[in-house]
């Protein structure tokens, strides 16, 4: 991966993707960095913190609202955007370079996600971005699973809807949240990126308890 460490752009303009990547990394420094919002609260409450809420449906809504600190955080939602183009960073700016993920979620021929996103994070010491995020099967979430621009209640109802969630039962949703490797990436996002709050284990337990209390949605 040595070639990625050359940020000048001269050394590795061997293929379109790498040339684009060089431009991405070399130009635009400082542009969006000024816009990055102050760090969100990096903590995540556990299931036990909600035991005092006696009424199950109220507890259920409170559990989902806590779990949504992860779901609506930048590490997840950049890959669940409103359009077919991913966003980047904590300020959710449009992906640089501009990328059309298309129906497949993987990009177009000649410039797919895997031209740049490898099976694991690729560190880029000294660069503006710190690292290129990576994980197996890196691709954009399908259009029916878009979350950006929705309210918490809308995200919640969409998550529960098998017509839009990939035909999943609530048990499948819990399994995805607690074991999926793209979900897991959010807690190991690579240099230059803040991990999702808490841990995947605590997050998975919140989702499990939300389901056990009726999977109620905030309004
Ligand atoms: C690299 C892109 C990427 C990232 C990052 C990502 N997802 Fe996804 N997500 C996907 C893709 C692709 C699918 C569709 C996979 C499938 O249906 O099997 C998906 C599907 C899902 C689903 C199931 C369907 C639904 O109802 O939306 C859930 C739940 C989900 N993601 C949660 C998360 C959470 C929570 C995070 C962050 C902790 C996250 N994702 C981060 C790409 C991503
Ligand atoms: C030309 C190279 C290139 C291609 C092609 C590319 N990306 Fe990226 N992508 C990057 C780089 C570099 C970053 C890191 C930028 C940063 O952190 O500011 C990045 C960051 C991201 C992020 C932001 C992660 C976060 O939480 O901040 C997402 C999401 C993403 N890419 C999704 C995709 C998807 C999905 C595709 C294919 C449809 C794709 N990318 C294609 C280079 C590329």
C-alpha cells in the first residue's frame, strides 16, 4: 500500500481511480475541515440505565432513541444516504471524488468502491484524511435503507418494515446490528475518524431490549 502514501499524485496516477484519489487527497485540504461539527457525545447508555422507566412502550422508545446515537451517527449514516452517493466525514459532506453508487451500491464499471476501499482500513500517514476506510464488501446501503433526512420515528418504522429492510424479521435486525461486519467497522473506522459511541455489544443489547419491549418507535 506504499503507493497510497505518496500524496503528490505524480507517483501513482496509474489508473483512473488512483488518479482521482490523489486529487481527492491533495486538493480541498482544509475546506470541509472548518465545517466539522464539535464532537458528538461519545458515550452510549446501557440497557440497565432504562430499567427505571416502568411503562414498557415508553422504555422501548427511550431504548431506541439511545441506540439512534449510533444509527444516526456519521459512521453509519454516511453509508445510508438519501441519494445514491455516499457522504463523508462528521459533517456528511458529499463524497470526494463524486461517486455514483448506482443500483448495485458498488459504483459504476471502472470506478467502483473497491478501486479505493480495500478489505480493511488503509492508513495514509500524514495525509488530510488519515486513512481510507475499508472492510469486506464495502458498498452503499440500498435506496430503501436510506436514513439521511428522515426523523428518528421514520428511521425506526423503516427498519421494522420487511418491504424496505431487506426482508428481515426483528430478530434478523438484531442479529445484523450486533454481528454485521460493516456495522462493526463503525467502531474501528481507521485513523482520522471518530468511532461510533459505546461498543457494538452495548448497542446490540439496546436493540435487543428495544425489541423485547415491543419495538416501539418515537413519534
Ligand atoms: C460501508 C457502508 C455501510 C456502513 C458503514 C454501514 N452500513 Fe448498514 N448497510 C449497508 C449495506 C450495503 C446494507 C445492505 C446489506 C444487506 O441487506 O444485507 C446495509 C444494511 C443495514 C441494515 C439492515 C436493513 C435496514 O433496515 O436498514 C441495518 C440495520 C444497518 N445496515 C445498520 C447499520 C448501522 C447501525 C451502521 C453503523 C453502526 C451501518 N449500518 C453502517 C452498508 C453500510
Ligand atoms: C477514488 C477513490 C474512492 C472511490 C472510488 C470510493 N471512495 Fe469512498 N472514500 C474515499 C476516501 C479517500 C475516503 C476518506 C475520505 C475522508 O475521510 O475524508 C472515502 C470515504 C468514504 C466514506 C466515509 C466514511 C466516513 O464515515 O467518514 C464512505 C461512506 C464511502 N467512502 C463510501 C464509498 C462507496 C459506497 C463507494 C462506492 C460506491 C466509494 N466510497 C468509492 C475514496 C473513494
